[in-house]
C-alpha cells in the first residue's frame, strides 16, 4: 500500500471516529438517566465530557491536516448503540439495568479501542507526531474507561445476581404461586 492510500485510509477512519464520538455525545445522556448506581452514573457523565474532548481532538487533527472537519457515518457505532438502546428498552431495574448498561458501554469502549489503536499506528507511520500524541491520549482514556467499567461490573453484576435470585425465590413461595394463579397466570 502506498503512503498516499494509507493517508486516505487514515483520513477516512478519522472521519468515521469523529461521527462515532458525536453519536456517543448524543446517546450518553439517555444512558446516564437509566443508570441506577451513582458511581456508574457519575462515570458515564465523566466519560461524556471526555468524549466531547475526543471529538475536539479529531477536529484538531483534521484541521492540522488541512481537511474539512466532517464525519463519515459510522455504521459500526450506530449498530453498537442500537443494541444498547434495545437493552435500555427492556424492563430491567436496578442493578440488572446497570449490568446491561455496563455490557453495552464496554462494547462501545472495545470498538473505540480497536479504532483508535489503528489510527494511532497509521498516524505514526505517516509521521503525524502531534496526531500520535492526541490519539494516544484518547486511546489511553478509552482503556481507562473500560477498566473502570470492569471494576464496577464486579460489584454491580453480583448485586444483579442477588436481586435475580431474590425475585426467583419470591416467585416460588406458596403465597406468590397463589397470587399468580388468582391473577390468571
């Protein structure tokens, strides 16, 4: 692959990432509202601010390259976010909803980690040192967010399991069975 076509690929992926970040900026407030855990909610709010910075860094890179600051529809992020929206539409509550949110959020982070890893490498090969620095910072922030989500998942997933087991036990009591029969279930 010639340097020229690698540069075109690099620019194309930057535009894709720019759109991905902007899709996230629109989606994260809805996720914040759905989160039950204060710690998860705060983490998502903090990542929303980081995400705005990620979009600004891409703008800075595109401007430094003399390119128009515009996105290219990121179908991958649209798909990941659509799956996340499906989870938010379920009737999950409490820690179970938070577990679903973490699952969806980690899919987003892994998608971004893969994309930023590639564009950072391409920037390095193309000698775009300032872009390498900016993209490395974003990549590191995405990895840190993923690690924080994993840490939260250890606690929240256990809470979701305990809540699910409690509901299951409640539904198996004689009183709950009588109630279900009388309701026509």
